[in-house]
């Protein structure tokens, strides 16, 4: 995975819980700037961390659904 692809994936994963929330344009723009400024290694480490969290949450809370805003 290229650095740009990893950054795009990280950005999408971080925004996923906020889908459907209104009024977060400034937050989204700030998040995009922060992710794009990260070194590739940090992006990959954060992706690995999110993957581990997702795996553990699926194991521990399989029936819990996400709440909206």
C-alpha cells in the first residue's frame, strides 16, 4: 500500500463513525490536514492500531451497534 493510499484509508476509517453528522466541515478539513501531514510510518502504525481495535471490539461486543450523532 502506498503512503497516499494508506493516508486516504486512515482518513476514511476515522470519518466512518461521523457519517451522517451535520456541521462538522471544519473538523473534517482539520482531520484531513493532520492525516496528510503525518509521516507514512505513523499512518501505517495508526492503521494497524485501528485494525487491532476493530478486531477486539468485534470479539468483545459482537451485537453492539453504532450510534449516530
